C-alpha cells in the first residue's frame, strides 16, 4: 500500500494591531481550501494559523484602546481572529499565538542556537527607522524618501543592537531560488526577490533595547533586549509543529507551504530562509503569494479604515458563497477589487443559476420520472457523451490548477462543465423523452450522466464549499465520508444503479440586490463612523501621524505611464530638457534632469508622470506635467515601467 503523503500549510500569523478584515479572511480561506484539496488527494495535512502579538504597535494600540496592558489588548483581538475561523468554515489544526509559552521557549531556543553558532553579533548601527513597520530601511527601499507602506519619512536612529548575519547566506539563497523554480510562486514574486538580491544584503537587526520597548520576548543571552517582532513571528511555523523534537515536526516540516500576501514577501522570502539555513534546517517547500483586495483601486488597509468585515459578508451572503466568491474573484497573485456587484452577480449567476438550478432540475426529474432512483447506465452517446468527456476533462484540469494555487482557474473549468450540463437538459428535453416508452433508455442515459456530473462536481467543490458539497452528495445518496476522494472524482460511472436520491430545497436562493447593497453599505460605513468618533477624542496628532494625508488627497494625483518620444535641448537652459511624451495623448514636459541623463538614456523609455499639475512656462516652454525620478545618495535614477504597459496607463 502506498505510504500516505504529508502536507503542511500555513497562513501568516496576523498582527493584532486591529480587527480582522477581508484580506485576512481570504488568506485563511485559500489555505483552508488547499488543505481540503490535499486531503482529497489522500495527503495527511496540518494547517496552522494564528496571531502575532508583540511589538511597539501593539503597545500603542493597547494604549489607544484604554487597556491596562498589551497582553489584555492582544487577548481581545486574537480572540476575534479565532472566532472568525468557524464563520468562514476554516478548520486549522492549531491556532498559535506568539504569547503562547511554548512559542516563547522556541524563540529563545532558536536565538540561543544561532547565537552560539556565531551568526548573531552585537554592534552599533545607524540608519533610517520606520516606527510603523518596526524596522530599519535602506535608502533604496524608500519611495521618495518615505516608507513604502506608511508614506512617512523614517527617522534617523543610532543605537546598539544584536544583528543576525543574514548577508552570510545571500549567495546560498540566490542559488536555492534559481534551482527551485517553485520555491516562490507566482513567478513574478520570485523575480522580484531575485531582483532585490542583486544588491548586497545587510545584516538583520533582531533586537530592540528595553529602554524603548519591553513588550517582546527577552533575548536568552542579554536581558537588556527583546526580540525583533519579525524574527519572533516567523519562528511560529516551527513552534506549531513542536520543533525540534515533536513528532509533527519530523513528519510535516519536509513539505511545508506558506500562503502570504505580497506586502510581507521580503520577510518570508529573505529573512525566513536564511534563518532556517542558520539553524541547519531545510527551507520550506513553497511560498505562495497573493495580491491585495482593493476598494475603489485602493488597498484594503486597517490604517486607512476602508476594510470589509468578513463576518458581515457571511451574514448577508452565506458562508459557502463568500468562500466561493473569494476564490473566484481574485486571480491568485494579482490584486482584486471588492464590490457588492461582483459578489452579487457571481452568486446569482454561478451558484443560484448554474449549480443550484442544475441540481434542482436533475433531482426533481429523477424523482418525477424515475421514482427517485438512480437509473442504469446505458450506452452514453450524443450530447451526454460530450458532457461525460467534459466533466472528466474538467476534473483533470481542476487538479492541475489547484496544485498551482490557481483556484480561480480551477473553478472556472468546472463551471464550463456545469454550463454544458444545463445545455444538455435543454437539448435532450427529458420531459419529452419520458413520454415515449421507446426512448426510456435514452432518458436513463441522459439522467445518469447528469447525476454523475453532479456527483463529480460535488467532490470538486468541496475545498471551496464544504457544506454545499456534503449536502449535495447526501442528496445523491452518497456518503460524504466515502465519496470525498479525488480518485472518485476522476472516475465516471461510480453512482450505483438503484441508489435512492432525495430532493432538497434550493442550494442557493437568488439574492435581492437592494437588500444586499443596503446591508453591506451599512457595515462598510460603520468603520468610517467609528473612526470619526475616535478622531474627535484625539486632541493632538500622534508623533508617527504628523505629515500624513488622507487617501482622498492621494487620489487627486493623476499618475500615469508615459513614453518619451523626443528629447530636445532648450536654448540657454543648462539643466532642462524638453520632453515630448505620450500619456496617451501627446504632451510636452520640461524636466530639470539634463545633468543626470543623456538623451539616449531617455528616448523610448516608459516613465511615470504626474499628469494633472497646472501647466507652467519654463524658459518659454509650456510644461504640462512632471516626470518622476528617484533621488538617492548616488544622484537621480529613472523610475521606469517594464513589460507591455500602454502609455497613459494609470498608476495606483
């Protein structure tokens, strides 16, 4: 007998500086979906999720909430993340917290090993520190001199700290990524990491002095410091399996897969593998990176207050429909826009019309024409033969896409088969066939093929909609416990003649658009109203909020891709070029960059411009915008756009 494979899948542990939102829900649903898929394939699985609870931001959040301690605040928010799991139908094997005693012990153990191996050193460091991110930045990582995530200038900080010698493992990491193309997926993120690694890595500051932060795990070799929150958090993936001696660690670590959003790519793709290398452990098997959920082209963010509460979505749409919409609406790896219309339309079209209507029609016809009993499987030909081939093809393609975390494509191919099944009913007209005794064999063939299509589809929808899957299988007279195996989904003809089926109420009632919009808009506006109340109670802005702008201010700036078609000198202007650009209309931009770039450097390049500045005359030339460049310690650098992006494309 073939030995059972094992599969370990994790979400990031979610930072408890604010309540959970749709982005957290999506990551968790993806991990749960893949875990259920691997179970269908016969793997033994372990699914880990949890919360990250240390660091300066938690101290501030607790103070802002008027709570006595960071632990009290962390307990409250962590409980909300845990409570969301059953609401979304997610079933992890462990919910871990970085305040758990076994995790604290594991972090100290790891630090001690790495320190004794000589990979941690104490030194003075000076650099640019972002309090929002709780980490140091290199100048090349900043955007216009500001933190890329928070949009504020980091402060110059000089202090003594402990550093992990991450740079020591740079060559090994580059080699490992190149030799293992599936180590980071989708490929765009693998390329992003390799691009970053072209520059020398700096060592990683892994401590914070207690004089400015005490809420953290104390270093085992110096009680004057606590552990940097990322070094602490990443180790949860080991703690969750009982590192170093736990049986689960020995069994599951060799096939470890992490699911994350793209904003935490660097810690997972660079910090974490090098930490594992320093420990003498094999790296994880796969890092699977998804994009952002956006509202009106703006990233959904706790700090912006534009979040969607997953619990509210489930209360309006239902658990399985919300899971399905998440997995279909986002192409894994790319950003997706959340809208009421998209969820509403997909639920009514895909679930109510396609799957729900198909199940209702088929079960009703079997009950009405065949006394609710599965017919014999006669010779299959014509439209039903096409349907048989289609559902088996869909099963194979579904498997390929699910293995690649492409849930949107996996369910796309399945729905093609469901659409064909509905067309077979229209074409074959079972209600007419049942009237002619000589056509009963054809009726049996048509209805059996439709029942088998439903049986196979029920198995394939299980990772996305587990409750719906089981409900439909039971209606078909099947035991979910026996039927939920991918081997049974790739084989046609397993539904036994004589099996008693049962009619069920509609799987997915049609939604009323006005009611859905009203309920969701109320929920989405609630966060904004709460934020207004909070703003009124704050007499003065916090230090780390000085200089911040509202999202509406940023949205006023029209940033576009522009292609430079011509570069000309301007008489008596040593620093200025006259640029003719397409964005997509032709316009003139005067740029003071002549001392830094030759005409050849610029001609044909796709650059970024601000397209809605008021026109201004410079040396007699009317300039209709501003070209953006990066200003660093080594002078100006062009900000260019790679790939097939048309002039005039919006930048957001």
